C-alpha cells in the first residue's frame, strides 16, 4: 500500500511540474519570447519521457496553425524600425500571404444586431486589465470617412472600458459607412458618434472643427478622463493602453504639443 502511495506521489509531482512548465511555455509563446516550434519540441520530448508509449503526431498540425498566426517571427522588427528597404519589401510580400479577410459595412450592421456576439467574436478587451489604467481613463476622438473595417480594428486595438471614445464620421461619408459605425458604437456605453458632423477637407480648419466637436461632446458626457488623444481611422497604435498611461503619467498634466506648457484643467 505504501509502495502504491509512493508511486502515486511521484506521478502527481511529475505531472504538476509538467503543467507548470506548459503554463510558462504558453506565456512565452504569447509574448513571442519563444517560437511554437521550440516549445513544441520541448513538450514532445518531455511527454515521451513521461508517456513513452504514446505518439504525439497531432502536434505537427498545430505547429503549422500557430506558426501561421505568428508571422512576426519571420521578419526583423529592428530592421523595419531602422527603415531597411530590403526587410520592408520582404515584409510587404509576407503581408500579402497573411492578408486578413475584410468585413463589409453591411456585415458590420448585421453582426452588431447581437452586441454580445459581436464583442466576443471580434475579441474586445472588456476589462481595465490593471488598476493603473482603471484610475487613469483616456479620451479619444477618431475622424473617419471610409474603410469601416480598418476603423473598427483601430477601435478594437485601443478599446478599454474605462476610456471614452468619440467617432466623427465625415458628413460626406457613404450611408453604409455611417450606419455601420453607428451600429458599432451602439454596442458600447463609452463609444458614441459626434453630435455635430462636418464635411472635413484635409489640410483645412474643418479638421480642427471635427476634433473640437468631439472634445465638446467628451467634456459634456464624461469629465473624469485625464488626457485627450485625437486619431484618424487610418492610424494604428504602436503602444498598448498601459504604455500610453505610463507615458502620460510622467507628463503630469503637461503635453508635447508646441504652443505652450500651461496645464489644462477640467472644471
């Protein structure tokens, strides 16, 4: 009986260590610290030691799937940031093979008929994630006039429930664009369409009019935000919300916009 207990404890200990290692490997894979191929090799070798009579051929298919989802492993980010034209051309060709399927404006209108399903399928982050972010809400304006799919991807990338978002849809935008963005905004309590829309002509004061329209609405709807960030629907963030908050915390009420260093206080 004692012998059986001894071997049960050994097996339980080994399996516990293996599970902890799996969790660590998953974390390393998610942060791109290790490739799936490397993790797969380690797990397979350990599993063969623990279970020598089991074949693990299923991992080969999973490897192909996960490696296809991590195209960043195939490019040199440092060279891209340095403007290396050879690496940029290589990346452009790579992007063509990984080009995601776009979603039409009509599809967005239909998808948002069930907001819960839409939020789940599109993978929105519905948590503040950290107490630092929760205590430091941001306000965003997004000026857009076309390509709902790209604008929605931007919104998804910057969305956090503690922030507030104003979307200015150009007055001359197509009806389907307006309807799709209105439908998307209706699925959130902290996302709305600007109350006053302008016919924006790039390079003119009408761009400022659109931003000011959002600022007025943001001040009226929610006064707890700390900083205002203006975007267009054709942009995409290089920093996470947490990184933005940490940067803005160091500003301590100041900004990096030319024209003055006086603090803007919300009353």
